[in-house]
């Protein structure tokens, strides 16, 4: 039996010292100088688009007081083999 690890692409929001927000993916800043609402919406749209194009599992996260807060998650649905009940 082959073990395959599910990779998740993460878009993360981070706040700058001036209060603006940026969107990062794999350590690269994609967008910056955004207000929080615009940053959340753009990150969700971008993540959804990547999921639709690639089929990868993609999530959007932002820092919280104790840990990251997941704002969105786009994942492939598990398929159930014929004859089995989910």
C-alpha cells in the first residue's frame, strides 16, 4: 500500500507595522498594503482559484492570539467506493 501525504497550499495574512495587511504564499508576498477586509476577500478568491485550477487542497489563515485562524479551506471531496455507505 502506497502512502501519499496530502499537501496543503497555505495563503497567510500578515499585518505590517503600519496596520496594513499582506497576503503571502510559500514565503513570498503576493499582495501588500491592503485593509483587512480586502485582504481576506482577495486571499479567499485567490485560494479558491488555485484550488479550482489545480485540484490542490488550499487554505487561508491569519494569526490569532494563540494559534493560526483558518479563514477558508478548499479541499477535494473524498470519494466513496461503490457499494460502501458514507
